[in-house]
C-alpha cells in the first residue's frame, strides 16, 4: 500500500491493491487456522492447537474444517 501511495498510483489502483491485500491476509489466516488443527507441533515447528486452548475464534471452529478448506 505504501509503495502505491508514495508512487502516486491512481485512487482506483490503490483500492484494488487494498482489496488484494485484504484477501491475501485472510487467506493466510485461514490456512494458519487450518494448520493449527490438522498438523502436529513437529510438523508446524511451533505449538499446535494453541488456538483451541486459547479459545480463539477460528474459521475451523466457526464453520468447520471442511468448509474452511479451499478447493
């Protein structure tokens, strides 16, 4: 975003980039949520299942693992 704004990109292009960035961020979060419940700590290289222990609201918890997966 900063590069587009500093580079004086057109408002429409900045908005497209903002939408793209939101989608990429959401994709990253959903994948992270799925991995947290489907992989082991050894596979992840970090503690698995932390979200469940912390009672975090995650996509798998809200809508189930099947609906969280991207075809």
